[in-house]
């Protein structure tokens, strides 16, 4: 899981160092840019290899022993990945680094020779003399002609001192880095939004659990009654309702005065109270939380109660229940002492299975209802390319999911001594 | 155990809800298939911008067109947009179900059939296989990134051929053989997928991809959904492997290939159909929530989710929220209903036999 999150993190299109530097007010192409870039990169550990080992083509082998600053090294690495040869790359880079004008030097460091040629054309004349420009052009031409063609993979071992190792150990230590958008520590953003999501999820899970237990058990016992048939049909309809449609409909019809004042029951989606005490928070925002909770609860009830009903029916048809019935055990005792405890087992797994889905749907619901929870944080971080926030969220959410499944397993084993752990 | 279509049709003909679902699915499929035709019949394209006619209610007409379902804030006809949205939704659903079905079914059949000890190789052979896989993936990635050329195709072919040849040679070595742990590896992968928050992963992958199109969305969705197919195909294959008729076919000397594709696959299909119907609905839901959030789909494409997202900007226009949502809901309901019924039907059939 951490490998996947890191793999995604490593392949994001934006350069994190660049973004952080621009946050500090150091612009691209300024004179001190290269120095600041190198400093930041070493500080963040981005100059280290990204994983324990790497598989690259044979043209990138010499890069690791190439003694230049990390800003230029990145350029050389990108060129070598395109299978350009060592001698040409070194010549090109030394020509560019010898330029006196630092701004044009920073401008010319780019990823492909084609890009380099375009930028050369854009360069203002006078800054760099024409001899140098034509020299660079000939080198690029030579590079293109003499490009390495046959290539093979080379496995190289980097050891423990790599980005992934540092990232994971930082993650375990609780050091998530800073956000790329406002330079706030990520953990502060995470915790302030985590409270909202947990509150929403716990309240809605408790409500939907209660309703679906009562409905499921009642319908399971009275299988085939009119109420059972009708509620089953309606629940199946509810099960198919897309949550975001329900949420949009509720926002449109119940929070605006467009359709008469009588539908404008709930306060509109707007500012949420700042962080206060947990229960005070619920008290303050209760009016706004009703709609999101309804939206989460309805499909969940539809899903859970149908399954609980099925497992009750399953249990109800077993021999020992028939035996108890024929023995004359009171109906209430059969239900409470035999049926419910025995059909609980599979239900707990189902309950654990609801949580990942609920986290996913909380993303859409938080976006629609503007709740500052973890889903909205994730959504906004993706929109603003704030990858330093996105990947810790993915990690935490997946850890949460795994922990829930584990807890469910333990709970089942505790309830049912027949199952052994391990 | 194979569902005979005739028998199936006899069964559903007295099932009202199911008839309705099948009607809805086939109607939307027709609309999606012939979307350009319907749009030309309508006389107005979905991309026809008329900002002066923005937010017209249903059943209203302006100078040129009659807008049956009204218009959005840019004056685009809602009905035309929904017809086009149906096409987008069905293309994505079909593409991702096709990709994940073919991948998941083949992987699931293989690991279900061979398990951990079905393919026995000695250590030398196993080493050769793993090295060949690593090198092969290297050239495959190079193929994907720079296109197929002689410098990556020839080495890839060479790696495949030499590894097969070396494997043959290694077979003769007098060393102890071990099973290739196919099943364990895939099981760990499935567990990983269980623990991952699907929507979160899809969102972040979709945001990373630079060239956004309908098919990139389909590929991203199928990255997660093929495992569902693989898991079910594996379970089904493992169940069928123990059946008497498979055993007797095996003992009468039927080849593994024939056993897999002529005996196990057709019998595994009924339960796969359930997953197909279910996944179809789930993918349409996922696609519409992605486009509702505005991530992954190209900007110029119209889809149901996008129309719904537009409804949030103009709360006065109830038709923008009701109709596309109703369309998603009906399609989803129909597919869920179909999947539910197929599951019940199959279980009943199993019980009878």
C-alpha cells in the first residue's frame, strides 16, 4: 500500500521543489534560483534515489558518478533516460553552465533537447552570443544523430538511504511534511478535517445500524408479510439511488427558497463553526448535519437491512430453531437468544465492509455539502495539485480500512468461539 | 447449469420488475447506440450554445427549437445532452467491463485452475521465469512510452523465446521441483485492493493522467474492477474443479487447455454474468460521480454527472437535477435488479440440480 502511494507520489507531473520555492517567493529564472533549488532539494531529500533499487536503461549508469549540483543532475538524468550518450550530454551541460547570464542558464535547463531548441529560439538575442547558440544547436543535432538505440535494463541497488525509506519512516513518526499550497504542516490539516469525517461517519453508522437492524430483523422474522414485501421493494429502490443525486436534490429543494418558503427547512450550506469542543460542535452544526446524514443513511440502510434480513431468514430455516419452536420456547426468547446472536457473525463483516464505501461516498457528500472533512480536503488537494496532502490521506484512509477489517475479524472470533484466529 | 436463454426468458416473462429493468437497459442501449441519429431527429446538438436561452424550463420553446426538457445555463438542450451523456456512460461502462472481464477472467481461471502447486518448476526454471518477467516488463514499459519500434520489440521477442527455450532445457535438470506461487501472489493483490479506498485511488490516478479522454477513464476504472472478476472467476473455477464431470474429463485424458475453455469456462459463466451486470451499473455510477466531481473527464465531453454538477450552480433549475439523476438512478436500478435476479436464478438452478 505504501509502495503504491509512493509510486503515485513519485510520478506526479508537478515538481514539488519548484512549487515550494515559488511559495517562498523565489521565482523561476532568477539568479539565486539554482542555489535555492539545490538547498531545498537536499533539505527535502529529493536528491536521493527514490527506491531501494532501480531498473534503468544502460545509458543512465554514469549519472550517479556525475559530479554536478542536483538541479543540473536532474536535467542530465532526463536526457540520459532518453538514451542520449554521455559525451554529448556532458558537453551540452558544460556549455550551458559556462554561460555568464544566469537567467538564461536556468531557462535552458529543461528535459528534452527539442524543448531546449524551442527555448533557444525564444531567448532574447544579446543575452547569449550567437556563437554559443549555434554551438548548442550543433551539439543537439549531434545528440539526435548519435542517439543510442539498443538498450537493456540494469538493476542497481541503492541501499537504505533512499526517498521511499525516509518517506515511510517520516510517516510512521508522524512527520507528513508541509502542504504545497499554503505551506501549513500536513498533519494539522489532516487532523482538523479527520474530526469532521469521523463525526459524520460515526453518527451515520450508528443511525443506519440501528434502523437496519430493527428493519432487517423484523422483516426477516415476518418473511413474506405485506410490510416485508413493500419495504423490501422500496429499499431496493433506495439501494440504487446515487448518493450524489440525492444530495444535490436535497440541497436544491430543502436549502433554498426557490420553491416556496415551506421547503426551506434547513440552513443553507455555508460556513461551518470553527473548531470548538466535540459535542459543542455537534450542537452548533446539528441543523446542517441532518441532510448529509440522511443522504449517507438511506442507501446504507437499504444495503444493510436487506443483508441482515437474508441472514436472519437463513438462520430461521435451520433445524435447531424448528426444534426450539416445537419444544415451545417463547417466540421472544427464540428471536433474542437464538436468532439474533447467531446471525450476527456475518453481519459484523458487512458492517466493516460498509466503512470503506462510506469513506468513499463521504468524499462526494462532503464536497456537495461543503463540510471541511477529509474527503473535501482530498478533493481540493487534487484540484490544486497538492500531492503532499493527497498521499498521506490515501495512506491513512487505507490504514483505517485495514484496521476496521481486523477489528471485525477479532470481534467475530470473540463472538463465535468456533472460529480460531491465526 | 448453463442458463438456456429460452428457459430464462420463460422465467422472466412473469416478473414485472425485471421486465421493466430489461426494457430500461435496452432502451438506453439503443439511445446510446444511435445517439447521433436521435440528436439529428431532435434538430439540436448538445453543444449548441445559446446563452440568451439559458435555463428555459421543460416544454418551452424559443424561436428555433422546442426544448422538451429545458435548457441549462448556457442554453444547451437538456434532452440532447442527456442522449449524448448516455452514449458516454455506456461507452465507458462497456469498455471498462470488456477490459476487466478479459483480464480478470483469464487471470482468475488460471490461478483457480493451477493454484499454487499446479505448475511445478525447479529453482533454475523459476529463476529464469522471474528474470524474464522483469526484463519483459522493462521492454513493455519502453513500448508504452515510446511506441513499438525495432529496439524494444526485437529484444522483447528475444527474451520471450530464450526464456521458453531455457525453460525447456532446465526441465531436464535433476533438481527438486516446487510449485509456482501464482495463487498466493494474486491473493495478496486482491487483499491490497480490498484495503484501498477505491474512489480515492481512482481520483488521484485520474488527476495524474495528462491526456484525458473517455478511454483513459475506462482504463483507470478497469484497473480496480478486473480484480473483482478475477476473484469470482477463481472461486468459481476452484469449485468446478472438484465436480465429478470435470474429474472424469480429466481422467479420460482431456488436455488442460480444453478442460479450461470447453468445460470449466462455460460452466463458470452464469455466476460471471451476475458480476457483469453488477459491474456495469457500478461503473456507470462511478463514471457519473467522477464527472460530477469534474475529475478525469475531458472538459468538452458532456455526461450525466456533469449536467448534475451544473444543477448545483443554478438551484432554480430543478429539471437539471431531476432528469439526469433519474436517468442514472433508473439505469443503476435496472442493472442491480438484473444482477440480483440472475443471482437468485442461478442459486435456484443449482439447488434443483
